């Protein structure tokens, strides 16, 4: 592909990333029936997964060998980071570590040990798939940092995203990817 076409593809991917970058997967509509809530959740998870695929595609394009400088579009990189941070904090951390869950009923305050003791370890297949894709994104971001110099603001966002997984339980694969990311950030 020519550089112009690659840039156009990346701009299209950015719009797909933006589509799922602020969607919360933790629905709780009290008025909806169980079927309606399941349909909404499926629709949202489809859009979130599509956005994760767009993130991976964009990062894979940027980390490919011999890419021209025009391909490293700051807006696309920032959108990937924004998407990843949002879904780590609002989707994955609450699913994997009950300390990060918010009680929708405003129940009593439980200690972190009590929350973890009540947690079930069963995860939906789509959540596990999203977790694996986010791990790939974090790992690929570390590769991108080795290739392309990023702005200070972007580096701050990346470094906070790389440090937070160490305070979350049950995300060991993500922690391994975060080690690569923090190492890449510290080389600046």
C-alpha cells in the first residue's frame, strides 16, 4: 500500500476505535427484562470487540517494519491508549478483581478481602477474548514506543496504564505485558 492509502486506513480505524472507546459493558437497567439486558450487552460487546480489533490492526500497521513517518499518527495512537485505559478500568479490572466493582445497589462497604472472598472466578468468553486483545495492545504499544518517539502527554498516559495492572489481582498476563511497557517507557 502507498503511504496515503495506509494513512487513510489508519484514519478509518480511528473512527472504529472511537465507536467503542467509551462504551460501558457493565449494564444494569433495572427496568429491562433479562433478555433485553442480554441483547444490549451483546450489542455493546460486539462494538467494543470491533474497536479492540481496530486498535490491534492500527498498532500492527504502525509496528510493521520500514513504515514511513506519516503512518505514526498521533491521534490514532492517543485513541488506542484512550480505548485501552477506559476498558481496563471500566471493563476488565472490575471483571477480574472484585475490589474494582461498584455495587449498583449502594450496599454496605466491604473490605477488599471480603469482596475477593465473594467473587466468582467464572468469566464470559467475550470478556476473556477482550482481555487477551487488550494484553496484545499493551504489548504492541511497548513495541511502538521503541520505534516512534511520542509526546510527553502520551508517555504519561502510557506509563499510568503500565503501572496500574500491578495493583490489580488475577491479571498476571496483563502484568507481564505491562512490564514490557514500563520498561519501554523507562528507556526514554
